[in-house]
C-alpha cells in the first residue's frame, strides 16, 4: 500500500462553512505503513480570487489574494509507522469575501498541507476547500423596504399611418429578497392604440462583472409570460417569482467580481423594456411593504392603478369616438419557468407559483447552524431557512430552459443608482438580451 497510506485534512466538527473573523481549527491526519523521514510538515490557509476571459478556464488572467498564513507542524525528523495527527488553528480575516464559483472566475478558500521529504524522495501534498459566507443584511441598504417602480411610454404604429401610445408601468413589493422568498410583481399596461400588444415577459436576471477586461455573464434565472393587451384596453398583470438559490448581491472584499440582479419586463410589440434593480441577501427585510406611490392613496401593501395619459394629437379624434378606458382587466399567465408546486406552511395545503399573490413565509434570520445547500454556478454555500425552505439550483423547480448564456454586450445594464434616478424614462438592457 506504500509508505504513506493516508494523508488528509479534517476540520473540527466536520465544518465546511465559516464566517469572516472566525477561528478555523482542524488537524492533519497521517497513516504510515513504514517510517517516513521528513524535512518539514507544513499547513497553509489561503483565500484568493482568479478570473479568466474564457468560460471554465482555470488559467487565470488576473488574480488577487485575501490571506495566506502558514504554520510549521513539525520540523526535521522521522515519523514511525502508524497513525499521526497534527492540530492547527487559523484566524480568518474579518474582510474575507464570500466564496463564489462561476464560469469566468472563482473565490476559493482552502487549507493545504505538505510533507517535505529528503532529496530524491517524493513530497506529499493534500488540500481541503472550505467556504466563507459573509451574510448580507438587506436592512442595511437604504430604502430597501420601499416598492420598486419604473415606467416607460412607447409609440405603437398600426394601419401604416395611425400611431398610439402604450404605457408600461412595473412595480415590485420590495427592492431586496432572500433565497426562498417570493418576489411579487405587478405590471400595468395601458394600450392607447387600435392594435393588440404582444405578450409581456418578466425575467429575473443576474449579471456578474469580472475584470480585468469587463465580462458580463447574463443568466435568466426565472421567467414568466403574460398575455397581450387588446386594443384600447387597460390591463393589470400580477405575478410572482420564487427567488432561487443565488449568490448574494455584490461580493464585499473582492474587487474582481461583482454581482447585480434586476428584473426585466418587456414586450416585443411595441418594443418596450423596463428594468428594476434588485438585491439578493441573506437576512430578509423585516418591514411590511408599502404602497409604490407616496402620499394619499391605497392602503399599504396595495398597488396603485396607472392613470391614463393624454393620447397623441394625431389620434385624438379616434379616441374621442372610440372606446374609453374602464377599470383594468386582469391578464392571465401563459407560461412560467417555475411550474412545480411549492411546499406551503403546515395546515395550509399546497400552492403553486402560477397563482398570483400566494402567501409564502419569508426565511428567518441567519442562525448559527442554518441548512447548507450547494448550488451550481452560485455562491457556495448559501444559507436559508423557514417554511419556504432552501432549494438547490439542481432542482427543476427553479431552472428554466437555457439557464445560462455568456456574451460581451456593448454596454452594461444600468446601475442601481442610475435606475432609481431615471424616473419614467425608458431603461434599456443589453442589446440582444
């Protein structure tokens, strides 16, 4: 079986998840079938990030190191046959970033051990990856509990010469969510033209920024499609998206990788798109959602209707003689990438994500020992608990078709500050997205 029969690293209590600033303790275990002369036995704890310009390429173009600490476990000597254990302990830096793994880059934290043997003998090495999670408290983000609202107006030509307007206003109940929480979406569509619109599509998207050369990894995490709006009609579409296992927004402490999320709602006819920036964190917003419109109006928790705007001058006569807008009709949902039933709280039966405004309890606050889920192409790990339950990204529940696509767009999506300051302007996304 050889001289070295076992050489491995074990962390205390089998832990694999740590917080910044915590001590990391463990031991290097060694089983020898014969005496082993050595010059040194060392253990090293490292944290680093590497980024490549090619997907799934381990040849990093740019790297940065967060910590690199070494300990000498034994000096020059000889170990007899049998079992040996060398304990160690490191203090993780308070600034260590959350672990991350994506197609263009990784943030990896690991412990490595080595046995340096005398000249002409084989050295021995082993390593063990552990994960760091620096929880993002959504309550620390200004205005996070406020509804997200954005609107755009597009001209819509029909019958070659006539033109009308289509007003698209989209709102969400919050600006930040945690894994397993339900994102509630409302779209108000006012069709001030004589032509039906195309279906409306809402997509939860992720953009990871990676340097040196900026690369945009755009993923459609979830998608839902609603029906189109008939001519001269005003409609309201209410839907919800279950936030799946995702990395937290941003990666504090890392300058090479940044993560943003946004909700895109669009129509092809007329070509209209709005973008609502969102945060994904680990500690949920604890305040009750408010009305998206300040001042007098509907009670908190309800969404205000969109007021009709004046039609274009060239069709004023048609509007006067044509049908008038009444109360908005409710749009149906045509398709949803999250089709399987969700587990409801005990005693409340089962619900599905295609039913609007289903009440699903938000995950509780971060605890000392929350459930651990390993997710593909996301932060490894993430924490979640509560009746909604953690759901791994390997589940068909949250994986739509064409989960990931990579490209090099002409420009990045708007930032959170740009989106919030744009008001009623049209916020375009990446060309071709």
